[in-house]
C-alpha cells in the first residue's frame, strides 16, 4: 500500500468506527474530555506509525490496541488526578455516558481494568474473542477465562443489587 493509501485507509477506519473508539476510551477514564484526548492522541499515533501495520485485514484490532495502550498510558500519567476527580465523575450527567443501563455499567466499572476491557470489547463493541485477544495481546484461552470469570462476577453482583432493591 502506498503512503496516501495507508493514510486514507486508516482515516476511513477511524471515521467508520469513531463511536466505538470513543466508547472504548471512555470505558477506561469515564470522563468525556479525557476520552476525547485519548482518541485524538491515538489517531496521531496511528497515523504516524501506519507503516507498522503489517496486515491491513487486522487494521481495526491494530488501532484498538493503540487506543487501549494510550488509555493505559493516560491512566498511569494521571493516576493521582483521577482520584481527585471521583466526586466530579459521580455527579456527571447521564447524558454524557455512552452506556444507558446504569446498573449494569456501575457493575462493569467495578471489574478490574483488564476484565472491564474484555466485557466492553465483546458486548459493547461486538468484537470476536480472537480480535479481543489480538487487541489485548493475550492468549485466546486467557481472554475466554477472563470473560467467563467477569460474567460470573457481573451476575453475582447484579443478583445482589436486585435483592437489595427488592427488600
């Protein structure tokens, strides 16, 4: 692929998947502005390193991996500030939350970052397990195990929430 073709293909991929890309970034930071920053930085990284994409058929997984890594970098750099913003996040309007089912989303947010990522990619972004394994640079069996474990935790937590709400 030529230089312009690479650029155009990546740009098209980003435009076609912009909502999913934003939701993925948002699932890590739960803040609209930070998610937008992560997406913007990911786009810059992807465009500047587009030659590292060896298999165009895996472009989506390649770009999602960039988003995940950029989100992890952001969290590491801003960890102390993220704790300070916890009160603001609690009061943030539901309109800015891309996940409308709040009970489920609150429960998903209680999962570890890795497990939450698997849930978001599988069920919110409708990716195949093989794609998730590629994005997370994990074994397929590891992703399956983490998915099963996460679903079990979600079921238990949601059942517990339902019990306390009905009492």
